[in-house]
C-alpha cells in the first residue's frame, strides 16, 4: 500500500502505472543493490507512471528502464545511483551519500556531506552540472509534482478510514475471544451483584 503522502502525487497521474513485478525487482536489485524503501513503496503502486508536473517514472523491468539507465555512468553526479525518472530533460536519481561524486562536491550542500555514508539522498540533475538534492523522495515529489484539487472525502481519507475500521474489527475480535474465556467469572460477578441489590 502506498504511503499517505503518495496519494496526492498519484491522484492526478496521467498514467498511474501498477505494481512492479517481483521478477523485475529481483533482476534490478541483483545489479544495483537493494532499492531505498521510499522508492520501493512508490514502485509498488506506480511502476512507469506519468505524474503531474511532467514527472515520468522509468519502468522497472523495461529494456530501457531503471536498470539500463542506471548502468550508464556519468549521467548523474554519483558513482552508483538509481536513475528512476525524468522531469523535462532533467534526470531524477537516488544515491547513498557515500556515492555522491567528488566531482560534484563544489555544488553539494553541506547537509549532504554531513550525512552517514549509507543514507539515501535524492537528486534532480540538469545535465549542466547542476544538481538539486532532497532529503527524501517525499520532499522531492512535494516540489516537483503540483497538488491536484482535493475532494472533501478523497482516496487518502478513504484509505485511512478503511485501515481504522480494519484495526477496530481486529481489536473487537480479540476482545470477544478474551471475553469468552472469562465468561463464567463475569457471569458469576453479575449474579452476585444482583443478589446484593
């Protein structure tokens, strides 16, 4: 299921995409390593999607998709990266802080340099040596994908409500199970209380 912040991005998508297959994940991650969790969550809902603002997600399993594009060296300022999408002519990528290329260090913000080496960062690379870094995929898409008109009771609200109902049902069943085991004692207490009156 998508994280709550993703619903706004996906709601106005021209092409929503669908879940990436396990076979595609296995092939890509065998070459690129484990994907960042935010990116995995997005591709669980929107593999190959076209979002508002001209943001296009590369298909995970396509011959010209994430794997092929990520194996091309020099298109983003990182030694190793997940090159997963475009906006206009710019590339979108994810890389660990340790892999951000030293060649781009002059334009790398101090907060990126100060991160733990295995921390994921996201970037928009213009191809002219200019990169805008983001702390998370959520932060990146909040800037790149314009908000759509929201309904009073939209999809995200519905999903949250449904989750709440499911949790309540599970809790009720658990309480019923516990109540059956204590039924005799509870009944005895009620009977004693009636006599006392």
